[in-house]
C-alpha cells in the first residue's frame, strides 16, 4: 500500500514530462481537425458522400445526406441541435491545459487525475455518438415516402442501408486524441518501474 | 561438358516455350474468354479496322482528349462531340427553341433573348448556323466563349463555356445574309462577321436594276466585352464593301495581327434573272477567272470608327466605302474564282486561298502584301475605287492539290490539309517546300475540315475531321434525307488514316473547331443557389428554402417556388382565369446532375432547372381548368411524384 501511495505522491521523471508535452501537442490540433468521418457509397455517387464531424460542428455533404434522409423520414441533421458541439472544444482545451500543467508541476497524482478525466470524457463521447446514431436511425417519421426498418449505424465500421454502404471511421482528430490518451498508461508503467528500481536500489 | 551445356539450352528453350504459351493464353483470355481475331473474322474486320477501333474506342468512364464544337447547320444549334471517340455529348440550343434545355419554352430570360433576335418584325425560330469560333487569347483558344453565326438571318450568338448556354444573339439589319463569320481576332477584341449576299444599304428598298448603285457588301467588327461576356453593340462598327458577294474570312495573327481577310465572289455583280433569258447566277457569277480577296486593316478601322468617321445605317455605325478607301482600310488582291477559305497559317505569315473552280491552293505572303501596300504598288482599282494589288508580286506560290479545293487547316509540323470537294479527298501538303505529301479518300463531297486546334497559332497535329456533305452508302438507309458524315482522320503519322465515321442527323454542319478538353473549365453545378445563367449572377428573385410563398396583387400572382428531390414547394398554384402568373423557381439542389424540369401541361411551358439555377416564367392563365405541372427530368426514385397542380378557376 505504501508503494502505491508513494507512487502517486512521487514526482515525474524528465522523460515522462516530455511524453506529456507530446500529449499536449497531440491534443491542441485535434480541436481543429475532423474527429470522425462517415462516408456513404452508392452507384450514383461515384465520389461518395462525405460527412466530417468536428469537435464543434458537422460538415461536408450534410445537405445531400439530409436530402436522402428525408426519403426515409430521418430527422434532419443540424449542427445547432447537438449541445455537445458547444462545449467539446473547451473540454479539449481544458485537457490540454491540464496536461501542460502536469508537465510543468511534474506530479504523478495530477497526471493520473487528468488522464482519468480525459478517458472518462472519451468514453462518454463515444457513448453519446452511439446514442445519436441510435436516435437518428430509429426515430423515423411514419409519414416518410419510404418505409424502412429502423437501424443503428455502427459508429465504427460498415453498415448497409438501402443502396448505400455507410463507412464510419475515426479521423485525424480522434487518432491524435487516442495517441494522447495512450500516453497516460505508458507514463504510468514507466514511472511504476522506475520508482520500483529506485526503491530496490 | 558440351552435352551439359546442350541440356541447359534445351531446358531453357522448353521453359520459354511453356511460358510463351501460357502468356498467349492468358492474353487472349483477358477479354472474358474472347478471341479478338475470331471476333474480327466473324465481323469481317481488317487489321486496319481493329487499329482504328483501338484508336477511337473509349471504355466507360474514360474522357476524350478533345472537344469539337460543330455547327448544327439548319438546326440552328451547336453540336459538342468528343474526339477521338466521336461521341455526341451535347447539342447546345442557340438559335432554335429547344425543350430539353428549356430554351424558348416560357422562361422570361429566353423570351428576352429571342426578343432581341427578331428580324424584319419576325420571330425567328431557326438559324442556319455555319461557323463556330472559340474565343482566343494571344492567338490560342482559351476555352471561355464560343461564337456562331446564323447565315439565313444575319445574326451572331455568344455562348458562355462556363455553362454551355447561349447568352446573347445580336442581329445585323444591314446585311441580307452573312457567311464570313464567326472569326475572332487573336485576343477576341472583335468577332468578325462578313455578309454574303449584298442588299440595299442606304435605302430599304431598291430593285436589282439598281444593284451596282444601291446594293452593298459589309463586314462587321463586333466588339466583345470579355468581362461581361457579351458583345458590345454600341462599340461595334461595320465597313461598307462593294456589292460583291462575300465568303469566308479569317483574322491575321503574329506578324499579320490587326488585319482581316475576306473572300469574295460574284465580283461580276451578276444579277441573275434566268427567267428573263439572262445567265443564271451560277453562270453570271462565275464568268471571271479571278475574284478579289479583301485585305482589311481592322485595327486602323477601329481608330477611324472611334474618331467618329462613320455614318449611321439602320441604327448601326458604318464606315462608308469611300472613307475606307481614303483611310487605307481596304485593299484587294485577285484570287482564283469562287474561293471558299482564306486561312492564315499558324505563324501568321501566309494566307492560303482555295478557289472551288481552280485546282490550286494559292499561298499569299503577308510581308509581300504589306510591301506592295506601302509602295503603292497597285495595278488598278475596282469600279468603286478600291486599290488592287498585283497578284504575281504578292503570292508565295501555287500548288495543285486537286479539283475543288475548299478549306485548309494546319498541323504542328509545317503541313496544311485542304479539303478537295469534287474529288472527295483531303490533300496533305507541305508549306515549305510547296509539295503534296499525301491524299486520302473521304466519303463524300467534303466541305470544311477541322484539325485539333488547327486554326490557332499552335495546332496540335493529332486529328482532323472531314465534314462531308454527302454520306450516300456509309450508313443504314434512313430515307431520302441522309445524315452528313463527320470522318475522323488520324494525322499524327506521315500518312493520313481514316479511323471513324460519325453520322450527323440534325442539319448540315459547316465548320467546327476542336479544343483540348483540359482548356475548358465548366461549372459542375451553378456556383450559388439562385443563380441566373442569363446574367451569370445571383437572381434578384431567387428563392431560398423556407422562403416559398404565393403573393397576389389584384390580377398579378407571383409564385416563389423551390425544387428539390422530390417535390416542388408550393404544390398548388390556385389562380383565377385571366390572372398574370409569374413563377420564380429555384433549384436548391447542390449535387451534380440532379436537374429538374418544370413543365406545365397544355400551356407550352417547360424549363430546365439545373442545380442552383433560378428561372422565371410568366404567362397569362387564359385557359381555365386543372393543369398538372411536373418534373420533366427524371430526378429520383420518387420523380413521378414530383408534381403539382395549376388550378385556374373560371372567372
């Protein structure tokens, strides 16, 4: 128990602090980069229909997606209807600040707290995305020209809807955030081993 | 030792043989088990046919390297054809109403266009389109605009190549018909239109017995305003010519920049009258061995016009013939009779004239012409006082190319190609030395030629299209009116090779120009929602989503409508009999090819509303009843449901 307590009370090594700096560099651009991409392919759309989800908005061929969705009675996708878009960029900014602070102060406890906060945020966001996908795919208007069975697109991977193949993947922003996220455990393992070897020395 | 080596050689040979057989089999199996030579044998195709097919065939999704803009002849339209596949891509509506493009079927924008195109108090709903001209910058096609003349009703149309639509038609009331147009000056400063049959100029009526006194020829320099994409009628001017008949023209380039050349015939000023025992026009107008090539200093003429040295004829600025002579704007040089083309060489140093009734092409030197003009080296004047240069002192040479030479195009290796009408051939000949290089049969009665970028300062020398007047036995019989035949010729090698026949069944095309496709950058969709193609800007009455409404003011009903897959909004238009209805309709589509039509049953109305486009249609609801309107362009799975009702209640 002493070992765990002293681990969290300990100071971070220079290497770990550099790694956390790397995480801040990964986080900052992810505010401006697309987080997720959804691509629809069908024969009459040889170039595909591309939707890009950013931390603060949804962009790309949203108009055409909405046009197609009205045939099946799907609710119109409008950026201003997602409250998440209003605060996600500030959350990322907050994690960036937290990580920067951690790198400067160099305390393991702050690092752990920040990482848990960030990871929780990631999980909640993925859950929210899945919730919205369920919502849009299942809340279909009965007055639509075409009646199809409700469906839930996969938030990662391929879904078939009518003549469309819908492919959903994390984009640059999410990949950068994942890199930042993975740095947490890396730092933890490294620090655990370092402090153990110092203790035995 | 020796036997060992032998074994190696044998093994290698055997391996190579096996590999060879396997390779051959996999090759012949490439076309889904098809055997090319077996198919060719079954269809009776020669090796040359297969080569031609391989040179022209475009698999699905592959684009052509060049686009040909051809006149549509009597159709009054322009045909757009891919080269080398010779696939018809579009027929651009120009002088004739065309329902698919909604051209002249109700839209106010086109009503205004046709209103400006009226002549002699008539609605003119056809054109005899002859010679398209692509806009040029520094003597090369720039892919921005296309011009074309209507011979029957002397008019010029301007087509914007951003959307391949006709933007303007200007009329020329001082001409009877035209022919020497359209040709552009090297930076499209002016679009040249030469008259064909002379008519009275300063008086509206004069009998043919007053032909020499009152009839006049004319060349018009239409000023093109590139920024506006329109001809500036007020800044344009004409030069009066003697009452000869005039044929093709061309603009000088490079050293001959600033000059225009125009062929003439009937310099005899024959007035026909076969019914009175006179020689018919065909004989009277061909009596002399020589006609006059007109050499015109348009740059100086523009200065003369700008200085106000003009008279007004039927509301247009005209430089009188005597002024043109006094100011040194007009000179003649004899040319073999009944000439068709006067074609400036790519370097601008020479002019090639072919006289239909003379087996030679005549090559004139522009430098020698300039020398003779500067030296005042004239043999005489014509009856109107126009100075005539000495033929022999200004020609570079003559070359016998065949019977009935018509029109000449160029390649990038110093060769010229001349159509030979009477012998149904194309003659390839070199400019230096003057010599025939090759001849090829075409089918039949070839008129103009179009080589890829073949009348610019830098021809590409890859393909040539022979535009044949007769097709006779080339295609399936479709009755006594036969299509024309565009024949594609590969001119990249030493010998010309005929590689494709394309029937043209819309009218008799005359000239065409062929541009490298990558020079064109048309819109994929209109750049903004509510775009008005007639002004190339956002329409003041554009309707955005959510702004749909019907406004009534007494008998005037304005309908603000949007169209998107798969509905119009509103879907009911309720009016009273006799109401003036104006429908402002905007396509709020933003994807390529999602075009809607808007047709109203029994009202002779149809619009084409392309993605982003805004159109206005106004009409009097003079017939009471219920009239479905619907999307006339198959747009989506629920296209048939894209409709509405015009409800005209009886008054």
